[in-house]
């Protein structure tokens, strides 16, 4: 990690099953000045496969294996450093909106060294049929073939339950906000923003004139 980016990075996390709306909300939040959306899946997909890091990623993904936690964080950090170096992301004044990372408790533990989590938004949608419906729709609209088969959808939801959902309990209760993700996007966004503006860290942040 570079010295220049060692300043504590304030962050909010969006946790939720596939199809719960993390990307939808993250993208909108990222358009707001002083918010920076970081979707881990997008980082992996955009890696230059000719670089050593990109090669290591391909070695795992081409075998259908999960990328190990340390490498995941390393890839994530490399991208964060790129964004910082090019001043797209300003770690001292931007609120990082993380979507798709951490994916398990171990990653959450490792990330403690890299950022300061101010709130965790759990996009909760117990209706698995609704999640599957959204993913099927997304498969058609965004050509995400990983969403197209019912078997894969079911497997991804299972993986979420087993690996990712325990993250919610890892954070202390006052850090977690439950959001009803079955509501329309505008209402989900409203719930997230209403909470953000109440947070002490945000109030301090809002005072900084840039
Ligand atoms: P995630 O990143 O959590 O997997 P996405 O944001 O990609 O989920 O959303 C998956 C699909 O569901 C997209 O087609 C999106 O348009 C739709 N969607 C997202 N949020 C909502 C919502 N609150 N209500 C209805 N559809 C939604
Ligand atoms: Mg997504």
C-alpha cells in the first residue's frame, strides 16, 4: 500500500444477495459529489490480463476457482491506488461506497487495516423468488450470462447465505442498517441517504468545504 493512500479511508458497505440492488444503489451514490462507488466485480472484470496481477486472477477464474482472500484484497487495493493516483478517488475527502467486497468475514477482517467502515447497509430481500426474477431480467438486459441459469442463480444465493451474510453479525449492531430491498429503487436510495445524513462522521464530513 502506498504511503499517500494510507490516510484512513472512510467507507460505507453495501451488503446483499445477488440481485438485491447493490450495483443499482452504488452507481447512483457514486454520482453524488464526495461519494465514490467501488464495485469489486467490475474491478476483476477490467483487469489487464497481461499484467502479473491480471495473470494471477486469470489462473483462478479460468479454473472456476474462487480468488483467494489475500489476492482479492491486493487486486482491490491496486485499483484503489490507481484511482487515487489519478485523483478520480480522493481517499481523504471521498466516502468509499463498497459493493461486492468484503464477500466473507475473513475479507472483512483484512479490510479493517485499509478503511474505516462507518455504516453497513444490508439490502435485505428474504423473497428469493424476487431475487431470481431480477437476476433473470438482468441476464437479458446486461448480457450477464452468469445470471441466466436457475441452477447458477440458486448456487450464488446459497454461497451468499453461507459466506457473505455472516458479515452482518461481524459488525456491531449500531453499524448496521437494515434496508427493505424489495421496495422500489428510489425508496431504497431514500432509506440509505436518510441514514447517511444522520451519521456523525457524515456531519463532520459535510463541514469540509472543497
Ligand atoms: P446486485 O448488484 O446486488 O447483484 P443489481 O443492482 O445489479 O444487483 O440489480 C439486479 C437487477 O434488479 C437489475 O436488473 C436492477 O435493475 C434490478 N433492481 C435493482 N434494485 C431493484 C429494486 N429495488 N426493485 C426492483 N428491481 C431492482
Ligand atoms: Mg452487482
